[in-house]
C-alpha cells in the first residue's frame, strides 16, 4: 500500500525550540515500506515500486500491518552517506546483479516515521506518539534497519556538528505535527549544509535554461539551472557570443557566487544554485 509522503519546506538557518525535534538529514532517497496483508512492497516518493531492486529490505523483521517512511542510504568507507552510490544501486535492474549487490553492498533503511501500525492508520497522531510506536517496532538498530537519531531542540548544535562532518543538513520537526499525506508542510523544515564557491559562467544552453559553469582554474563544473533571477538571465543572454554550436552558446567568462550540495565523484558541482554575480 502506497502513501504519498509528507514533504519538507526549506529554512535558511537552524534554531533551538523545545517544540521541535532535530534530526540529521540523510542523503539518500525516500522510501515507503509497506507490509500489508502479508505482502512486502517498497515504493519511492513518486509511487515507483522498487521491491525487486532491494531484496535485502524485503527480509526485514517488520510486523505485518505496518507502513513506514524513511530514507535508503549507502555509506562510504568513512561511514558517511554516499548519494551517488545509493543512486547507482537504485538504477540496477538486472536480477543477477541486484542479488549480487544486495549481498556485497547492502543498503540501509533509516526510518523516521510510522504511517500504519497494527493495520491501523496513525497519521493523525502527533509525531511524538508516532515516535513511541517506532521505538516499539525497531527496538534495536542494525546496519540494514535503524531509526533516525532524533533529539529534543538543539538544532544549532546538531547543525554545527553536521557542518563539521561535512554532511547534508538537518531536519526540524514539530513534536505535535500530524503526518500530512502528500503535502509540503511548514511543520517539517530542512536546513541544507550548502557549500559556497566562486565560479565562472562560460556560456548557456540554447534550448532548456542552463548556465555552463567552470571552476576558477578553468575546469568544467557542470550546468546551473536553479535560482537565477530573470534580470541576471537577461544580462547573460545579452553578452556577445564568442563561439557556439547546435546546443550551446559561449561567452567571455563572468564570475558569480553559487551554493551547492557537494562535489560529485566526476568532479562536478551537485545542484549548483545562484547566489550573486561578482563585479
């Protein structure tokens, strides 16, 4: 059984508030785990059935009549979530390869909410009560199945720790929040640990919007699609074109400040977003 998950709003800064839980933001992909009528199913947030891609999660000791919400992650050698690695697992379809990877590189399901318990829908209960149900369902963490670390208030301290460890960010959730199925709610807030850098805009795509970026040493850095104001787009489009092909137009480099999630294994900026142009 699928539930469209409750989504988060962004907030720029962490805060301390006794009415909130603070949790680390796991850098993986959202998963709805369903064990209903004796059948175990795994769904992405977009209702894609991925049960056959993660056989290690179908062996979890979760009681019949349960639906859980959480994040699927893979960790690197340092124990940090590796987004590219888990998405590589996500993209594996062939049965033989899936079986091999499930044994060699098992994923971890980090659970942060309960939607159905003992075959009863519990989304109307406040979060602190759903956390109590979760403690009963998962009394002990294992490498494959665990509960999210959830602390009272202390958002600033947790975010500082996340920054020191170079992790993805934190989530702040009202303790009395109900589970709003399929909605983006201000009761749940995410604070992303963005990195900031100065880069060069060297051109743009001709069809779908996107600026071609380079690091200051000239290395290709990827394409930026997010956060660019219309006025700044116009300025770049009005720049003289020094070279072009069917897909791209190239200009004299312009310096700008961007924020991004991390550097990928291919050396590119992950999800670069515009901050400002530099004079």
